């Protein structure tokens, strides 16, 4: 009987996990955008931090931290002169064994040999070269010296071809001959490729014969060249990281080892070809290794190659260069350094970046990202939800009611549907009208058998047309034909439209006091509330600094502050007055958000005049516009974001003249105050 074990899915992302809602990512970006960050910078910051609501998924900063930890661990693995140390130890052992064999022998030959050993140079490579033709008297010394030469061959080849050390561990002469054949075939293949004569079939034949020597299993010549070039560059950096004496000694050992193996010419050909094909790999750049344990040449080369990969990956993950994209990050490098889970996390980050554009929240214009109107609407809805959550927690004002209509409370009555009506359909009375009319038509001999195309489809009532409802498949009539005249809508209370003016201070002092972002969030929240819950209202957003101007919500989201002098409330009230005059039958509502008293006004020639402290002309002209608002019946409510003495005196004078109210909310509660005040005024007017 078959038995099965179940566990966590490990071959990539969970295929049954619900898809991530990119709107959450947009909301997280929105906080930065409203604070003045450009959309492309806000997106990069989001991808650095990781996605909200996904604590299990790493952002770029987490990956970057892990890469840096891996680099520190690699540097602490050991020293780069391990092969030199091993070679010296074996050479000293062989010489000691030979001296022990010669010491008891009183012959002149023994003394001459001892003199030859005494005259050996201190440089290990030169000493090995001198001893390559020496006739060892000690069998143990001869064996140790052969071990030394075999060590050097294996280390040098392993430094160039990863895994070669294990392949040559048995010291089989046939294995070395095969290595010679492989290198000759490899160099020939590279030369053919340089002449444009190489084909994939050539590579496949090469791998079929020598593929076991390449454990990373390259699929084409470019992948093979990339792997070999990275190790060759790492070996070059190894030499550059040693002292001049160590470098010369190790280079001599490598040359001697390749000459002994008959590979010197092929290795030189290969190194030159790799350097020409990949000059970008940082050849000759030194690296610092801080560990205490000596590393062999192959292990040291592997460590330096991995350090180079980690350096490139660190730069790509940092995304700190112009035009940086997640596509610049090499998935294979991420997999080698951080594992499969990090590749899945990177793929999810890439998907979010692409989905924000595909779903219409971001668009690229002249190479830069910008928010779309759809994104701005989403940010407004999010800001409004936050405001309503504060209202609900504080038990004040209105709160979100998802099942509320947009045109007022139901009265319980219904009337005939008219083109343009937004009220909900009265389904019961609509169908009842159709049944009664069908019965009258049948009695008059006018009934017709309905067809399949007459069936009532979902959503038909939202756009009334003549169609059929019902049907049971029996012999009885299987439907009732609906006519446009049958449709009725539910009556709602009539609501008077309001002309809403929100005046927002755009001066630089808003940034200095840290109220810039919350003012924009409040603006978007109020605009969303008015356009969604009170569509019959007409709202206008007016920003003012040295001049005033009408702002579109899309513009408001990415708006920067005005680094100019002047708080021209006079101009803002003039624009607001024109908006109210265009809607004479609407209830006027004027809301002003500011952190300073008026310090500028418009001169007769239309130019702005700044003066601080505020001039008499500025105050007189601004209060004259306040008086005009009072005559229009507009109640002006001020939301002060500072407690400056002049500002307090000014708004108290406005309240005395206009009868409006003054609020001094904390910055983080501005949205709550503005929205609840609009709703209060709205209900009072209703």
C-alpha cells in the first residue's frame, strides 16, 4: 500500500497562496509620495523595505544585508597564502628526509649532495626548479617531492577549473593526459568561435567528451566562458592580493607546475583568450582576506570568485544608479548567494513593479514614473478610510457606511423610471407592472411566446430595455416580458447640492512644520468623500502661496511646496468666490487650512505684493473678500496648524465678521477635523 508524506511546498512560491493585492503596495507608496517623494523614488523605497502585509518576504534591503554578511564570512575564512605554506612545508620535509639519508654516509658524494641542498635558494619556486633534476637518495624524500609537484598541479588546475582537484586526486597519468586533451580542445573551440566558425553542435560534442570536468554544467560556450573567466579573474586577484615577494613566489610555483605537467602553453592560451573576452571582471584588483586559516589556491580562488559575484550583486541590489531596475539583478547570482527563497522573493518584487504599471496605477513618461488618475483616486479612498477610522474611534461625526446610497435616504415610495435616474430600481414593483400588463395583453389576445433571447440577464435593470423574466421549463408560460414603461425606481429624499471650496496653504512653512503631507492627504480624503458620497456637490481645491490656483486631485498628489514668500489668502478667496458664484443655487461651504496669517495680496495690476509683518492693505483687502463671502451666505471655517499670535488674531476677526468656526487640530488629526466639519455643515444645511 502506497504511503505519502505531506509537507511545506519548497519548489518556489506557494501556488495556492492568494495573489498579493498591489493596491496595498500603492498605499504604502502613497504615504511617501504625499510627503514629497517622487513616485519612482517611492517605489524604490517600497521595494527596499519589502511589501506591507508580507512579513515572510524579504525586501532588497534584507537581501543586501545578507549579501554583506556573506561577504564578511568569506573574508574571515582564511589567508590566501595557503598553497605557498603547504609547498614550503612539503619542500622542507623532502629536504629533511634527504639530509637524514645522507648524514650517515661518509662519502664525498654525500657531502656534495649536502652542499647542493645548502645552496638552494630561499624562494620555493626556484628551489623546486633546481630540484626537478635532482637524483634523490631517499625514497621517502622522492615520494614527498612528487607529492609536492602533484599538489601544485592539482591546485593550479583547480584554481582554473573548479573541481579538478578531486578529479586528479588518484594521480593517474591517464587523467593528466585527458586534461591536456581537454585544454587543447577548449582552446581550439575558442579560436573557432573568434573566427565565427563555432556552432552549438561543436559545444555539445565537447561537453559529451569532457562534461564531467565542469560541475556547473554550462549549456553553451558563453556560459562556459563566463564560468572560466570569473575563476581566472579571481586567480589574478589572488596574486594581486599577496605581497610582491609572495606573488613572485606563487607565480613561479604555478609556472613550474604547468611546465612539469606539459600544460604551460595551453594555460597561457586559455588565460589570454578569457581576458580578451571578459575584460570587465576586475582583473588584478586586490581583495582583503582577514582569516587565520591558510587556504589552498583552489579554495582561495573559489572564495575570491564568490566575493566578486557578491560585490556585483551588492551593487545591483543597492539600485543606487540612474535608471536602476529590478531586471538588472542576476537571478543566478541571487540563487548562489542567498538560495531559492530569495529568488522567489525577487520575482514577487518584480511582479509588483510590473503590476502597478499593468493595472494602470503607474505610467512612465519621459523615462520617469508618475501616478495615474486611477492611483490618485485610490490614495484618496485610502486617506478617507483612515479619516473615518479615526472618526469611529473618537465617536464623533459621520462614519463609513458601505450600504448607503448616493442620493439620499429612501422614502418608501416609488415612481416611474426616467432617463438619467441614479436611484435604485424597485424590482418588486417593476416585475409586478410587467405581470399585470402581460395579463392584460394575454386577455386581449396579444401575448406572444417569449424566445430565449428575451431572458432577463443580470444587470438588465440598470439599463431598462424590453426583455423577459421568469421561466420554469413546464408547459406554463415561461416568462414575463419587461417593457421600459414597467420600470420604477425607489424615491429618495432630495438633497440640496453644496458648492465646496477647500483652500490649502502651499507655503514653505507647511513643510518646515511637518504638515505638508497631512494637508495633501486631507485634501484627497475630502475630494473623495464629496465625489463619491455627495456627487451632486461641486468641490474646488485651491492652493495658495504668493499666488493662488485651482488644483486637480491628480496634481495635488504629486505637488511640491512653493519655496516662495507670501500667503495670499486674498487671491484664494477671490477664486473661491467665483466658484460659488457659478453655483448660485448651491449651499456654500468654505474651508481654509493654513499655518500663517495673510502676508500677500493682489495689486490692481494682478501682481502679488508680499510684506511681513502683514501690511494694512493686505489685511484690508483680505477681510473685504471675507465680507463678500459673508454676503454670499458662505460660512468660513478655519483650521489653524500653528498658534502664531498674528494668525490667532486674524482668524478671530474673520470669525467675528463671518460667524464661522476656528479649529486648532494636531497635524495628525487634520483630516478628521476637516471631514467631520464638512459633514456637520452638510447635515445642518440639509
